[in-house]
């Protein structure tokens, strides 16, 4: 009897997981990425991360792309132990979302040339 590879086992497990749970398109994409990176579909940390991401998207709704970029660049941090980037919610709470810079581009005045 041939032993299944770990990859094949994870993919079979993913198939069963998707049959058992009604997932949105975004959830399907996320769990597929999670399993492809070597995790079990039943390890639901991917779901927690997705929920946090969606909650953050809700908080940032209404901000311009430049303001969102500013928030992410301010709040991203590096975990030396895990050697991985993470969103620092403590830094996020320091931000005043109502008074973020607007990053509006100033229009340059037109110069009338003499010719």
C-alpha cells in the first residue's frame, strides 16, 4: 500500500473542509493559501487573521488610499522571534483617524510665459 504524501493528505483534508463549511470566495482563497503553505485547513488561525483584516478594513473605510498607506506604514512592525511582519494594534490605537494628514496634492500655479 502506497503512503500518501503530506501534500496529498492536506489537499484531501481541504476538499472535505470546503464541503463541510460554506465559505465565501475570500475565505476559500485564504484557506487554500493557508493549506498551500503547509498548514491544516482545520487550523483556523487563517480564519482569525481574515476576521481581523476585515475588521480593520471596516475601521479604515472612508479613508483615502494614501491615508490607508500611512496607517499601514505606521502600524506595521516586525516580530524578531517569529521573523515575521505583523500589524501593531497598540500603535493603531495611538492614531487619531479623524485627523490624519490628507495628502492632497497641491496644484502648481500656472505660469504665463511671454511667448
